[in-house]
């Protein structure tokens, strides 16, 4: 079919933006790309068969060469070599058959290769893997910068402070470094971020009231970002730990018990304060019971019906969060988080959380950590129609980085594979500190 365009009288390639479908339709065709994987994901640049690269532009139209395909062309065949179709047919009928190049010889095997009779098997799965074109045609899962949510650490300072345990990550100055990082991410198609604040110790209290200060770091940052990038999707973390003098996600009673309903009361105020500043998606990561329903009601009561809730449905009490807690200085001052975060040994229990979050009105269900919990991602994917998010957490990021720095693994390839595997397990979106680096790779940049 390809290459025969011109003989088709009315080839109409539809690629509609919004509701506008025109008689002449604009089609995006990358120059040096042999295969286009799905019209909604135009390929771009150097094509890597394993990933689908894109580079969106400000208008949603990919900035590539635009071809206008006319709806009707009826100008007859194009003469190239002098002979008409009838003359060519007549020549073949008369026995003057033009020569085709020879079929290539069967490649030689190395000396000593055993001579065997071929297996009499009908199923040889390797047939579908034998060339890059076939492999990319049959690829089941795709990875795109549109799937990424970029977690960013912010602080009150003007400088960007490197995070020792997370090479390549910084606590960004909310006024400068953050804006630059967001601009870089948007440039390669990552237009969703989630904010994590480093709060001065002096503002931390047992009840974490700074969490709902409308002039606090997070609301101020949201306002600044929305002012500069109105279409940026901003996710926020809803939990008390960055604001708690105890370093816990909830209010700690004298005897060490994390108080559930009282904490949820605070979380509702926190979510509303973030929504008021312009957050698009609030993400309770605290694992208190009943918080999704309570936050939904609180948001609705304040007129934020269109602010979404991404619930940390299955968040495990994991040691993979270590580097994050260093980044925010948010280690629990005593004890651990096992009375609210899930036991890493548990699978069925995720279904209890899933049912609660669905019935309470969650819009997105999240599994955390990511790679060690692929079974849980698949469990949620198969049991809910809601979008699923996976959080590739700080420890997962740092292990890949460390392996790369020590030259024990190929960092770039392992990064992309880990992200693809999270998608294959059933994640629609991935929160990953690799968002910018991976998106650059997918866009054909180094
Ligand atoms: C706390 C929170 C944590 C992370 C995100 N939100 C840490 C924790 O539960 O102690 C961890 C993210 C990461 O490790 O990358 N609300």
C-alpha cells in the first residue's frame, strides 16, 4: 500500500485536533521514521523501535513537517519512464519479463555447526521477533513522556541544593530553579509534576498546621507555576510528615498512636488549601482510613468539584523511601510507619484499600513503591477501571543511578526498561525522578 498513495483517488488521513476535521487534513509525518505507532502518538526524530518518541509543541501539534493531503486527486497515473501500463503488461504477456534482483543466498553457518533435521513445530515465536520492523509492529506496550509525572523537591532558598542520596536531584529554589526545571520538562513533553516541600524545622508542629497555611511554600509555589504555565498539571502531596515535628504522616498521641480521624481533619484543610492555590490533583499519601471520602466532601463543599484525587491506595511501609526522607529531612523522629502503611508481605489487603478508595471517589489509584510491587499494580489494573499510577520511589531511582555510576549496569537502558515494565504491569502514569532524563531519551536526545 505504501508508495501507492498517488493512485488512490481519495486518500484521506484523518488526524483531528479537538472537533476540527477539515476537508484537507493536516498530517504529521516525521521525516526519517519508517513506522508510525498510533495516530495519537506521532513519532519523532531518531526512531528507537522499543520506545515511542514524541515531541509535543505548545499548540498540541507536534512541531514537525506538515503535509497537507488533499481529499480528492483524480489526475490519472503519473508517467515516469515512458511506457504505459498497457505496454508494460503486453511486454510481460509477450514473454519479455523484466529482471528482478536475485534472492539472497542462504547465509553460511560457521564450520562445525551440527547438521540436524529441523524440528517439526508449527509454533516458532521467534518468527515475530526477527526484525526491528516486526518487533516494533508487535510491541504491546508503549512509553511516552505523557505518562510521566515529575516529582520535584522545593525549598524556601534561592539556591538548588543537591540531594546526596539521589544523584541528579536537587532541592530546588521555588522561585528560580523550580521554574527552570519545569521548563526543561515541558520542552520534552512532561507537563505534569508533583511537589514535595522541605519545610523549615521552626514551622513544624505536632499537629502540622503549616500544611494548610495558604501562604505556605506549596500554595505559593502552585500560584507561581500556574501564573507562568497555566496548562501545567500540578499534583500535590497530602500528608503531614513534612510539617510534623514528629516526622509522621499524622498526629501522634502521647502513647505513640497515630490518630486517624483527627489527622484526616487536618488533611482535608491541607487539600482545600492546595486546591485554592490552583492544584489540579491532590494526592493523599498518608494512608489514614476514610481520607479519600472526607477530602472529596471537603473539596466539593468549597467548590472544587473538578479537583481530582489521586489516592495512594497501596502504599507499603517500605525501606525504599530512605533517600526521599533524607531529601526532606522527614524521617520519623521515633518508631516507623507500620501502623498506617501496608505490610510489604501483603497482597490481598490491597483489594480492601482499592474498594474503599473507589467507593470514596478516588480518580486515580496509586501503588508505591513501583518495581518491587508489580504484582500489586497488576492486581489493581485488573480489578478497577480507574487509571493506575505507579510511584518509582527514591530508593529505586538511587539504585539505578548508583549502578550506573559504578558502571555495573547501563543506566540509560535500565532506566527505560524499568519504566516500560511499570507500564506493562498496568500503570497508566508513572511518578519518577527519571521523568526528564527518560523523556529526553524518548525524544531522541542524549
Ligand atoms: C510521605 C511520602 C513519602 C514518599 C512520598 N510521600 C515517604 C514516606 O512515606 O515516608 C516517598 C517517595 C519516595 O521515596 O520517592 N507522605
